[in-house]
C-alpha cells in the first residue's frame, strides 16, 4: 500500500532499543557454537517457538538466558553490527542504544569487553555509513541500588574513552515492585556527572512510577509510559512539558500490555499532544524492527500519513543531539 511504502522509506530514529534484545536465534546459535555453550533448545525453530510471552517477566527470563552466549568483544561487536545492518535497511539514521552491563558482569565478563564490542560496531558504522549512534548504560532495577553504584564505578574509568558515544543512563528490567525511588541516589549522581537520564516506567507499572521517574529520578524521557493514560493530570503534564514517550507497539503486544494492536493507545496519546515516538525495544524477541513497528500500529489504528510523520518528527525532537545535528535527520 501507499502507507507501507511511505513508512518503509521514511528516515527514522530509534530511541528505545536494548542491544541484547537484537540477538536473533541464528546468531545466538552461532555464538553458542563459537563459545562452546550448550543452549537448552535443539534448533533455531525450537528457540523461536519459545518466544510466547505472558508478561514482562516471562520475556526477561529468556532474554537474560539468551545473553549467556555473549562472551567476547567480538560477540558484542557482531551482535551490534547485525542490528545496525537491520536498522539501516529500515532507514534508521540514528539509534540511542541501551545496554545492560550487569547482565554480563554477573557472569564474569568485564565491563570493558561490553563497551568495546558495542562501541566498535557503532564507530565503524559511523565511519563507513554515517550511521549515528549513542550508548545508554542501563541499570537492572531488580538488583539493588548499591549494585547500580558498583556498575557506575566500574564504568566511569571508561568514560573518556567512549565520550563520543556514551551519553546516557537508563533503568530497565522488572518494573513492578521496583519503583523509581529505589534508584534516586544513583540517578542523582549520574545527573551530577552530566549524563542524559531516561527510565522505563508505566509499561506494567502504574502512572505513579512515571511521576516518580520524572520527579525523583529527573529523567528527560519516559521509556514506554503507556499507562500514563490512566492519570489525566499526568497526561496534561506530559503534553505541556513535551516529555517524550518511547513507545514500542510490538513489544506491548507480545508482552500482553495490550490485548490486540487495535486497542493500543498510541494514537490517543498522540491526539492528546504527547511527544510519542515509535521504537522496537527487543526486536529479535518481539517479531519486528522499526518499519514493522510503525506498520503494525499505523495499520491497526488507521493512522494518517501526517500522524506517522509527526511520530517520526517527535523521534528527532526527542533524541540527544544538538539542533544542528537534528537538522541533518529531517
Ligand atoms: N522493559 C523492561 N526491561 C526490559 C525491556 C522492557 O521492555 N526490554 C529489555 N529489558
Ligand atoms: Zn525496553
């Protein structure tokens, strides 16, 4: 259709993407073999068939298990390079990428290995294709704030070496029972250090977690945030302050945040004046990259070309580039 080709060709930004969530089953098996790791699945097909989630936690269990195949700098490089190639096919020009060092340091992988592999691929893509990248180091909220501080201390000596990429701090993993205030002190430290701040909130958790992320963590964007709709005063504030929501339609569907795509609230959030963006979250697990996410939601909600373009423009407005750099993405 005309809308399909419009979406396919439209330049895009990606602001909510977990690099560990781009590990496709084929690459997972290849890395398992390279590293002599035995996966609890016989085949790529059997692994894919297990991607049938009932909620966030049921996904996270497989996502953390899958990350075990990542051992060397080359593994992180290969995963990131594969993502960039796939993103470029979807006309993504700039991606601000989450990574979860704790998923790896807990297994004895050094944080330097994680940084080097991801940054290596982003720098090569910048040099050869002009692909824009940034790295947002995310804390796992099911772990303690002390462990987050620990991770920050391990990463800070690398800051100079990666200052061209590492510009942000995020918060992800199991939302319910791990409210933003649990990380108030470590986010204050990251703010003082001059990092951009974002946090997952209002995916499965209540609107209060979105308010907490804004008022206690001082984040600049909310990752997901779809449950903000339950609080009219919060909706007004998000619209007035143009606080971006990085919404992930296929993720919301696969993790049963919405029953079917026709019930997704993205168009309502947009109509209410919020700075809504579309993103892919963990595309290897949720069945689609950027174009698929735009298409799924635009078709289910019969969005107009103008609405789709507004979402894409919101993505440029919301990214952590200066105005001059943003202008090159228009
Ligand atoms: N929510 C919380 N944690 C995550 C997600 C998500 O969508 N993806 C990867 N880690
Ligand atoms: Zn996410």
